């Protein structure tokens, strides 16, 4: 049966697909920087019918990203064996030592390749080279693997970090199934970026807005715990950070 919304007919579409959910659970504790690690595991498969309506604009982009995340997870594990970069906690240091570009920071884990990463970042579009690191806030980062390592994510791997004065600890990592502290799927968000932006989200790139103001984002960057206290926040800024910590605690 067709339905009308805003004077237009919308025809329901029945879609049959299977999706997978990790068997392993993520152990976490409450607090501003949750700890724990998501481990690789076998996946339990389920089947489900869903009824959708023809969507346009933002709704369609969101739906497309989520479906890509679900469908891609079937074959992803088999397609990434033995081709990627070796990445560990020690690869993620003070983000203020990275190169700033329009409010975010970039680096490259492969020696000598940073200029190529900067060329793409400064141009505002194009395909990032392998080894590229893109970071907006201390607790989240994405790294580009060699071409073909993860076609579903354009070779990007997403990380959630727990940072402290001692350094960074990888809390979660993956390709289509990493969920950030605000409950958002990293891949589903970045998949909305227009093709010419290589899954990088900036204003006007097609991604949903993040739940952080530019002021909070800059404050988080300046107070990265790995940076040895280079910046001392004001009383007002300390209050902003406490409010954000409370928000994150509630979201968990």
C-alpha cells in the first residue's frame, strides 16, 4: 500500500538482509575515559525483514551508511588479512604535535609520507595516502591502511582511544562496527561524506553534525592529557569539561 506524506506518494520497499553482531562484549567502566577493548571474535549471524519507505536527502544518506555497515561486515574480516599497517598504542601521541589543518590534525605513520597527507588535507579533497592519520579530538582517530585492505571503508580504520599523561591506550578499533562515546557508528557517519572527500567529515561534506561545538573541540585538543599540560584551562573551561564528562557518563 502506498502512503502519502506532504502530498507525495511513498511506496514501501521490503528489504531482506542478514546482519551480524559481535559475540564478544566490551568491558567498560564509567568515567570520562572508559577503558576496555573490543576483541576480534566469531560473529553470530541473524536474519531480519525490514519495511522501508522511499527516502530522500539526509534520511537516505543515514540509511545508506547504516546498511553499508551491516552488509559490509559479512565479508570484511576475510578481506583484511595480512595487508594492513601494524598499529599499536605507541603510534598515538600528543595531537598538538601533529599538523593542524582547518581545525583538525593530521600525521602519517609511514616515514616520509606526511607531505603527501598534508597535500590532500590542505587541498580539502582527494584520496589520502596509506599511513594517514586524521584526528579531531584526543579520544578518536582514523588511520588509512594500504589500498585494498578494507574496500568497504576506503581503507580507513577507526579507533577510540583512552588518553592519559602516560600515553594512549586503544579502547576500540575496527572498520564498520566501532561505536563512539556518543553512541554513533563511526563508519555510518563518515560514509555520508561525498566521494571526493575520502570519508573525511567537515562542514559541507555531507556528514551529520557532531555533538560538540567548535569551542569544546578546540578545548579538548588543547587539553590533550598526553601533551604534558601545555595549556592550562580557565575556570570557565574547566566547568565546560566537567559538563561534557557528565554528558558522556550519562550517554554510557
